[in-house]
């Protein structure tokens, strides 16, 4: 299983490096391509759809990798896989660059946060060094291709943590999320998702 994932990841890596040989991304083409994403990921990448992530302001590199994972089938999703198989390397580069350049989501309009749950989440995040990979402001690391978590949809964050724990979501070579969530449980996930979703 591990070996198979590594193999698929290296195939994905070679696709991506082929893609980067083409030069600068075309933001206009990316904007046009993003129209097909709007019904689920929202206008300008701010999602209003349950269990569907906002894409705006995510590190470009992170978005490209996830699309390559969906396309190759490493990351499973009955919804995203059919979307991703129709994307060429250039589409991926252009659409990822376009979403990365959009204004990230904010906590505005999210409703009142629960201070006790937030504090619990902050404590668990600190103890598990989430910021070491996702950055102190949880905006994600372009080089390590880790995602922005700040102000992401709470239901999506919760789903992602559960999927990592259940082993139904598999990431790339540097994805340490399976190890991260291993000692954590449902109560921790709820607190973490609430804390990140309400992170300004
Ligand atoms: C029919 C709905 C739908 C459409 C259309 C759609 N997506 Fe998605 N997308 C999803 C869902 C649902 C997920 C979450 C999958 C999961 O459960 O992990 C997702 C996840 C993603 C992710 C992973 C983000 C993360 O934070 O992990 C990326 C990147 C993405 N989509 C890009 C796109 C792009 C680019 C398009 C347009 C070309 C697109 N999607 C069109 C529903 C959709
Ligand atoms: C050692 C590095 C590392 C640490 C520590 C880490 N993460 Fe991650 N995280 C990653 C990487 C890499 C990914 C992208 C995984 C992939 O490629 O699928 C990720 C993805 C995620 C996602 C998916 C978000 C999305 O948009 O799809 C969530 C949620 C998340 N991490 C939460 C956390 C939380 C909460 C903690 C602390 C308890 C944490 N992470 C600690 C590296 C890390």
C-alpha cells in the first residue's frame, strides 16, 4: 500500500514537473476555467456548499498537487475525480494560479464562535504543532504544499480530519497528516475545526 502510494506520487510529481516546464501560468485562461468550479466552490473560490472547501487564497502549489492527486486517483472523491480527469496540466496550472490569487475567506458572517471550544482547539493545535507545517497564521506553506486552514469552512475541516484518520484521504510524499491525527479523536477534531474556521 505504502509503496503503491509512493509510486503514484512519483508519477504525479513527474506530471507536475512537466507542467512547470511551460512557463508562467495564464490567469485569464484560469479565470475562464474556474467558471466550471463556481457551482460547488463558490464565486471567486468562497464556498457556500456543505463539505466543499473554499479555494481562494490557497497556496498555488497546494491546489496543483491536490488536482494532480484527484486526477491520478490517489485522492478519492466521487465528485472531484471526474472534474479533475478533464483537466490538462496547463488547465491545472492556470486554474490553481487563479484561485491562489483570489481574496482568501474571512471569518465574517460565520456566526458566533464558541470561546471554550476555540480555546480547546488552540491548545490542541499548539500541543500538536499544527503551525510548524501550516504556518503561525495558518495560511499554509507554498514550499511544503500545505493548505491554508484559517477561516476555511468548519464542516470541511472536520471532514478532512476524519478522512485522514480513517485513511480514506491520502496525501503526498510530505503529507504527515495521517501521523498527526493518529493520537487524536472526534472531540479533538471538533475543537480543531472550530478553532481553525474562526481563526481571523
Ligand atoms: C460538483 C461539485 C464540484 C465541482 C464542480 C468542483 N469541485 Fe472541487 N471539490 C468538490 C468537493 C466536494 C471537494 C472536497 C472533496 C473531499 O471530500 O475531500 C472538492 C475539493 C477540491 C480541491 C481540494 C481542496 C482542499 O482544500 O483540499 C480542489 C483543489 C478542487 N476541489 C478544485 C476544483 C476545481 C479547480 C474545480 C473546477 C475546475 C472544481 N474543484 C470543481 C466539489 C466540486
Ligand atoms: C508535519 C507537517 C504537518 C503538521 C504538523 C500538520 N499538518 Fe495538516 N497538512 C499537512 C500537509 C502536507 C497537508 C496536505 C495533505 C495532502 O497533500 O493531502 C495537510 C492538510 C491538512 C488539512 C486538509 C485541509 C484541506 O484544505 O484539504 C487539514 C484540515 C489539516 N492539515 C489540519 C491540521 C491540523 C489541525 C494540524 C495539527 C493538529 C496539522 N494539520 C498538522 C502537513 C501537516
